[in-house]
């Protein structure tokens, strides 16, 4: 141990130890000189004899240094200093390599940050890897379940330690006792929510089963740690304080542990309330609102859990919906299933939307990194060629090839480390830029993409892998130098070096074909989506919801909405107003089973038809076209005759080419209006309400007065003035009608449509950036290869010119060589790009997977770019003077 520490000290006190060693050697030599003088020698002879007896001073020094220090470590430190000086001495090369790596590594880190936030980062709960998500599929919607199904699955104690239920996280009113309206994000949870997750209180206690057992539950609440610190300044006396949240008086009983913000990604809960305080029908098997997580018993396999859950769900569905099999609603409800998924990373609808695009982007960034590494490998090969004489001199002086190899790999490591550090900073900025494209909604919070240990480890691994990828082959080539030929300046293996660089360039072009082709494809998809006609004139239309006091009943809400519509219609610049549910490009759905009269068998029955509940003037406000018959009028809200307007898809599905005007139907959804005869009075043009990718589905529009809905209709306003001015006027009108009501999520329809294709925008912009980067790398790589080729063939070109060759022919010669390299790379890359397009076909729109137009554009872009890069070396070759070329030889 003492030797170990003495060696460590020797690394830092080398200069002092060298001085001590020199003094000691000097003392020994003086003693020997004195001894020889006493024997009668003169001073010069005594000094020579003393040195001869003492031995080789430098050899003794090296033996002493090896004994006191670590030669391997000391040599490594010397190589590090040498490498640093070499890189600082070539700032152009270093800057180009580091910036290229920063872009490649930064792109990988930026995309991986989203992968980590959505797919890998575990919830800050106890043993998160054990959690399972019980995800409903089939029926209507997906993910959430009705409360009776939750209670049935909670009884499966043989496979689960506990099953929790929670609602979504929604922004609701918080009464602060002032005139300013404040909001808080609330989540309803079952009594075992915190116990199943293993969450501990930071203050007070948490919600238990006892808080959810009495009718309507206990009016208590638990705050998140962030809410307690930010909204209430960490008040230690917060317990027992009553908050008015959404017109419910809730007593604060505790604060959850730090870092816990709920189990749903992108939505941070600030306050948790017992589920029984939720004003929903807990006995209705068709009221789906609860999301479930479960903690399995130790040793129980997921396959066994799935089998037990399947059996329990089958029994539950038979009990709830087994009767009347001819009822479309019941038949559709029987299709429900529960899928067991991993729950340790939380619940997220964003995950399902992002998974496939993230897979594509991760593949693209890996290709970007490979292209970058190939480009830097070419630069290192050029650098090695320029330093062959230096390597030969070092080999002649006794340096081993291993030592030279170590220095070359150190240079690659330096570049990778600098590129990784700069790439991490660029990744943070790039991730935040991508976040700007996420749709804005009042009840969401940005994803937490702050680099954590996983992201830092990923960046480090990518940087070191990059160093090996681009550094190993050039290092082996740089150290494979024959000392004699290197000192004489003989080319030796120049042909092999050129072939290696050309081969790397072909690989780089092939990778660039994939990147540029992806950019062209996804940009084309975005253009096609933006050109889709949604079926209505969505420009100049604003939509918003109304946030009422919770105590208001349906009559009060309808009365206020009617008054608001009347006053808003009279505002300057407002052309039309209406209301409807669910509204274009809004969350929520409304569907019903229908039976069309006069059609035999099942031809007149459809289990699910989108049933839009609208007010008169809806079609005029949204800008829809009535094709046949008429729209909905004010008299339809008061008349005894029930009427409806259907879209083209509905008419085509049920009536084919027949005339549906005047035909009748009944709703089969088990609601009070079921069985009442409804007359079709008009056909409206197909409209895409849910997305530009969707195909027109049968839709039926009915007056709000004739079909009840528990959901709150959305207000639509068509105006000829800017949206900000119109919304300011509407807020003023609403304050005059009732100041306790406010607007919610007010945006134009155009903004909502743009938000609906945010993933396509991200893919187009990011892949477009990668495509441009690939072209830049091709320019750098091809320029370097052709410039080296011209320098190597200077004498040959000079002789050609001296023998009468035209300069234009020399230009064509160099450009033809560049064209061959580009063609070889394109030939290798096009099949891979076409295969990749077929794999990503689900992300495309209006772009056939086997369409060659994108590949033609890609090849043309690479050809133009490559020839432009080769033009400068070609022109330089044509400008060579024969006499200078011969002197060069």
C-alpha cells in the first residue's frame, strides 16, 4: 500500500523528485571524482573515470523513474499532452470534427431524451418495475373502464396485492377568495391509490379506503409537494385548511412525498381527491372514466394474471350486458377486453402516439451518427496521410506501433469527448425546440426531458462508441507505416489508402440516401396533410368551452349558453355562432346505435354511429355544405317532430344511391330518447372532425333540444376579425352575463387542425434537418476525397496537360470519378431506403411506399450536391501548370 501511494505522489511531484534525483546523482559523481583525484588523476581524467564507473546516467534515471512511478500512466499523460497540442495546432480540422460529432451525438441524445421520458423513466414510487397497467381495449374508446368493472377486478386477491383506480387529471377552478380566477390540476383516486404505489406522506396523512366508503366520500384532499411549496409557500400549518375546488369544500389532510406528481405522463396532479367525490354514476357500466394500475403478488406470472383477468371480465360482461343480444349497444359492449401492460413507466396516451414516430427518429439519428463517423474517419485518414513522415520518424527513433496506435485512439477519444459534451448542450436546446411542437392544452404540462443519469450514460456510451467507429480503422492505417518508405516520401500503399477513403465515401452516400429520402418522404406527407380538405371552411372559426361553477345544473348551463350565443351573435365582426358536441378537433366522442326503418335484417342496424348534438346554425357557423334537403332550424328545437341531418357516408352506407330525405330511424343506445322516431331532413357534406388522416364515417346531426348529452357542448364563433379581438369581446360579454363563468381552451379551428398533425410536423422538420446535415457531410466527404485524389495525381495531370490534353477534359475526368462514387453509394442506398419506407408506411399519408418520385428527388439532390463538391478539386486540377507538376514530382 505504501508503494502504491508513493507512486501516486510521484505523479504529482515529478519535477521535485527529478531535482532530488539530479542532486543525488551529482553527489555520487563528485564523491567518485574526489576518490580518483586522491589517486593522482587530474580533474578531467577523474571526471571521465567517475562517469565510466557510475554507468549510463540516463539509463539509471529511467530505472529509477520506473521504480518510483507508473510508466504506463506517465506515458499516457504524455500522449494526452501531445494529442491536445496536435489538435490545438489544427483548429480547422478539430472544429469540423467536433461540430460534426456534436450534431450527430446531440441528435441521438435529443431523441433519446424523449424515449427516456416516455418509455424508460420509471415512476418515483416503490418498486415501479412490478406495476401493471390494466388497459381496456374494444367497445368504445380504450384504456379507461367503468367503476363496476374496477370493483370486479379489485376482488382478484389471488393474483393482485392491490388494484388502484384514478381519473384523468383535469384543470378545475380554485377559489382563492379574490376576484382573480385560479386553477388547479385535480385527480380523483381510489382509497388504496397511495398504498398500492407505496407513496409516503411528507406531511399529515394520505387518502385511505375509509375516505371512499361512505356515500359521496369524505371531502378531503392531498396536495402534491410542488403544489404545497409553490402555491402555499410550504406552510407547515396547511393541514386542516379548507379549499374550495370546483365548488367543493375540501379539507387538506396531507402532502405527498417530493417528486411524485401522479402516474400520468404529461399531466401533473396538484391535488388528489377521493374517487367517491367524483360526480359520476358509479353504477353505470357504460360510464368509462377510471384508469387502473395493479401490483401483482410475488411469483405470479403475467400470463397467469392475464388468464385470470380474462375470466373475470367475461363473467362481468355476461352479468352486465348478457341480455338482449340484438341490441347494438350491448353487443358492442361485450367486445371489451383487458390487456395487461407494464405500468412502471406510468399511464400515457402520448406514449401510444409517439412510439412509432420515436422508433423512426431513433433509426434516423443512428444513421446520422454513422454518416458522421464515416465522414470523420475520412478526415482522419487524410490527416494520417499528411503525417506519415512524422510517424516514420518516431518509429525510427524506437517508438512502438502500439504507442502510435494509442496516440491515434486518444485523438479520437478527445474528439468524441468534446463532441459529446457539446452534443449534450445542443440536445437540451433541440429537445426544448421539439417540445414547442407539442399541442398546447390547458390540462397538460410539458414532458420532463431534463437529462438524468440514464441520458448522461447514453451520451457517454454513444460518444465512446463513435470514437471507436471513426477512429479504429484510421488508427490502424496511420500506424501501418514502413519507416524507410515513410522517410523517403514514397507513396507505398497510397492506392489502398485511396480505395479505403473511396469505400467510406460510398458508405456515406448510401447512408445519406436513407436520410435524404426520409426527409423528402416526411415533408411530402406533411404537404399532403396540409392540402387535405376537412369538408368545411375552418378558417376564421373559433371554438371554446365554458367553465361553469360545479353547483350549476343542466338548466342553468343551457340558459347561460343561450344568452351568450345571442349576445355574441350581435358583436361587431361576428358572422355566426352555434354550439355542438363533441365539436371539430376536440376531445370526447358521442355515438349511438341506430336502426333505420324499412331496411331488412341487419342492413338497417349499425352498432355505432357518431351522433353530433348541435344547435341551429351549426352548419352555417362551421362552413359546412348542405347537399340535399335542409339544415337544422330554430323550429326544430321546439317542434314535436324529431329531425336529423346525416352526412354523405351515412346516406351511402344505409341507402346506397337512394334518396334518404324523409326516411326514419330510431336510436338504440338505451337512453331516454331510444325508440323515438327521427326523420332525416337533409344531407351534409362529409366532414373530418377527428383528424385529417381519418376516412369519412357515418355521422348523424340532431338538435340539442331533441337528444340529451351529459357532455358540455362547445361554442363555435365565425368572425371576420382577428381571433384575439373576438375573444376579448366575448370575455367582456360573458363577464356581463355571469362573471363566475369563464372560457376554457379557446383556440381557432385552424390551430386545432395544426395541432392534430404535430407528429407529422416533428417528423418532417427533424428528418429535414437530418437530410440537410447528410448533404453537408456528403459535400465535406466528397470534397476531401477528390482533393486528395487531385493532390496524389498532380504529376499525372501535369503530364496529361503537357501532352496536349484539354483542361475541360481534366475537369470531366475528376467529375466522372465523383459521379461513379455517388452512383455506387446511391445504388447501395436506394434499396434500403425503399425497404425503410415500406416499414414506415403507417406514418405516411398520400405518399405510396413504393413511389419512385421521392427516390428520384433524393438521387437528384445527392448528385447535384456531390458534383458541386467535386467541382472545386476538378477546377483546381485543370488549373495545374505542367512545369509546376513536373517540379513537384
